[in-house]
C-alpha cells in the first residue's frame, strides 16, 4: 500500500494519534523489527514501534486507499505526502515535490496540456492530454517541467498542468 509522511511530524516523533490515527493508520513494525532497506523505526507515545524513513519521519497509510497503488491521501490538507520510491537513498527532502511519486502517476488538470520533446516553450509537441487523464511521471526535470510518459510518448509537461 502507499505510505505517507505528515508535515506536522518531526524526525523520530509522531504527532498523529486518536482520530488522526483512525484515518491515517501508523505503519507498525512487528516486535523485534530492526532497521532495513532504508527504513528506520520510531517509538510512538504508546510504546509501539512504527516504521519510518531513513530520516526518521514516521510512515502512515490512508484509510481511503483500498488497493495497492491508490494515492487518495496525497496532499490532503496540504500536510500528507506520498513517500517516493527510494526515499532515503537520495538527498531529497523526504517526499516528492508537487505531490506525486517518481515512477508514479499524476493527473492532468488542464484540457489541451501539451507534452513536448524537451522542457522548452518552443519545443515540438509530441501529444496533447486533457484534464483527468493520467500520465506516468518518469522524473522531475525542474520546478517548471516534469518528464512524463503520456499517450505512449516520452516527453515533458508543465508542472502546473499536473496534480
């Protein structure tokens, strides 16, 4: 299932309890678990151990995510963020900017959004996608452009056209 970090948490410390934890279940570690594969552990206020990123940010799932790959909790209240694949193995801040995971899906928010050959307003257009379509995010190119696969084409789309 998709895992999330919470902006109100800090490294090694969870702030999500009671009603919050009912909607955002902590990813509990089994007894005797040890850090593995870029994951660490934090102790919750009730003494239970919770999986965390390599930077110590506690991990959660979202109650409305029903099947693997669902990301309905991404950017809820602007405070919950999908954890990127490979989190902790790069120097990234902990979650992916603009609210989508690398090698994940993003939703197009504008009708007629152009996917271009390169990240440049004068670049040739490969394909056009409409609002509601999903594109596969290959990587972030810059703050203004994202490398995507759309309609079978590998190209670039403006960050502002995605969520």
